[in-house]
C-alpha cells in the first residue's frame, strides 16, 4: 500500500481565560478551516488572585498542568502553528512573569497577554468569521474577570470596550458565601451598572439589528432559561424572573440544572446581575447566544484565512470543494432555478429565500461523493450533520430538506420536522429546485422558455416546447414530476 503524501497545515489556538482554558485544533482544508478538536478545562485562575493581585502557587500549578495536557493533544501533528493568548487574570496579576517562566518549562510557545481592547477585537472577529452579522451589531462577552462589549457594522468592529466586571470576580465579591439575596444581587447590579456607565454614547443608542452574547457565562444563562422556561433567547423579563427564582432558592446548593455543571452553576448569579445591568443600560430587547468567541478569532488570524464578507458563501464554497461538486453543472442548475424563481417569487412570497435556493442548487449533488444511488438522501444527511458556519439551525435544516428532496418521491416527514412557518415556503422552493434539476438531467441543459411561467396560489404553470417530437423525453419527465410535486401540495400544469 502506498503511503499518503499529503500533509495538512495545523493550527492551534489556546484561550487562557480567568475561569476556563480553551483549546481548539484545526487544519486547513480546501482554503477553509476544519475543526478537529475542542477542549475546555476549568482552571479557575482568577480564584487564585489575592487582595494584592498576586496569583497563588496552586493557581499557577493548575494553569501549568492544563497547558501540559493541552500540548499532548497536538504534539504529534505535522506543520503546526500554535498561538496561546492570556486575558484578564494574567493582565492584572503582579506575578504574571512567574506563570510565564514556569509555563516555558513544559510549554515551549510564547504566551501573549493581550489587552482588553485586543480581546474585544478578537472576539468580534471570531464571531464574524462564523455567522452572519447585521448592519448594527452589539456583542457582550462575560469572562471570569472582565466583560468585553463591542459594537460592529457587519464584519467590522467600530467600538471596543473592556470592563472590569466578570462572573468570577463578582462571585468572589458579592456571592462568595453562595447565599442568594436581594441585597447581594442589588450590590452586584449597581457595580455592573457603574462599569457600563463608562461606555461611550454610541453604546446607548439602542435599536440593535442583532445583539449577541458569547462565553460560558452567557451560555449558562441561556441554558438555564431554556431548561426552566423553554425560551430560545434572553430577555430582560426572563432574566428578572430567573433572578427572582434564584432568590427564592436562597442558596446555590438549592439550584438544580441538568445541563449546567456545579462549578458553572455557582457563577450564574453574577452573570445574571451583569446581564440585567447590560440590558437596562444599553436598551437591549433580545440577546441571542453565539458559540463563537476569542479562540475562533485567534484561530482565523493565525491561519491567515481572509475574512469573507459573506460567511455563508464561504461555507458553501468550502463544502463544494471538499465534496468535489461539479461546479459547471451546478451553475447550470442554479441559472435554471433562478430563472424560474423570478417568475413565481412574488406570488409565492419567496423573495427572502433566493439565497437558500442558490445554496441548494449549488450543493444538490453533494451526496454523490458517497454513492450515486440515493445520493439525495446522502446529501441531506451530510448537510444536516455538518458544521456550517454562518447557517442558523433552521436554515441548515431547510437546506438539508431541499437537498434530501431534489429528486425521487418527496420525503414528506422531513418537511414536518421544519419550523411550521417555514414548511410552506420550503415546499415551494423544493418544487423550483426539482424542476431545475430535471431540466438539466444528463448534464445537458434543455432550453426551456419560462416567459409564460407563472404561479397562482398553489398552481405552477409551464408552457411546453412547441416541437414535442424532439422533446418526448422531457415531456415524459415533466408528466412524472406532476405526480411527485403533487405530494408537495403543488399542482403542475403543462400548457
């Protein structure tokens, strides 16, 4: 057996936070980054700071041991670039040099202690590389010792701030005994509001197109709200209700959440206090959780992969290369689909789904990489179970359903798994994609005149070519498709 010669470049980012250390290992794959491994360890570095901001020997030892373990994860990889960054605790520790000197003995990579503003910038970069941002974005990242708040316009951060409030420092200051009282919460919220009041007036304008929260603290709050009240996002009302319920519990030992571990649970009250003050001071209506943050920003800058202005398109391009999509053919299907789309989009209210149709047309044959038989099923599975930066969960599910149903008899249960508000539009888009694929069977694009194509309610009207003898195969294909599209609730009329 011949040995494979291809060697991948590997990139390792390490985020040494005040509460947790994070490791991310990735490799370059077709011009994009493929995450190979993620790991988090709660080192609790900030808890080792004394009143004079000196790190204890025990805290230093925990950090060094974690770095030693992290190194074992990537020590055998080829062509590896490593970038470790440290944040608030090592920024303020008077004896940070002791930590750095001891780290070099077991971890031969230069650790960069970054400023609060640089931390904020990298957080925004990590999010912008992985999801679609809006014209006016607000991002909050609550760490163990500091909170970064960023304003951005699409992919560009315009205001960077780092505040001296964090879930670990506030827990030590206001909830150290783990007692949950109105007075404890009030004191923490007053302190957080004092920090937030130092932000420039740009932060106070409100009317955010998108407000995102990152880090373990925001994730824990979002998890608690989901588990307790079945909420998918964070609001001021839900935070106040959660605070009231925690006060009623009286002590952190009385709080039970299935999906939050005990070490994170004790930091929950501090995070809630900071978030309530954040909502009030910055006039935030709704906050969504983002799983991306500092480590992703470090990773992308380390790999020097340019920031796409369109995260979704970068993802689609990367997948197309990874699965060796026949792009000339995909382009023909796209052109056919978009031509038909223009004739029916207004009647079917599909203008907001043009990109979804474009993505589905591009990737519809992704399953052929596994097996040409039932490749539509393989393709749907690949999309449903892949990491798709820039795609929300509902959008990813829609794309999977479209690819799953671009040929053969529609699999109706897959549509029922969608958000009820998306089922109708997805059925319409599916019918357009199916016809576009049909008109390009055999890698031959049939010239089809869509000038008279139109939609009226659930009816789709297409005019057949005049020379029926030369197009017998096409007509038979369309007649069969009438029955399949009927399963989607759409009547195909051939004129």
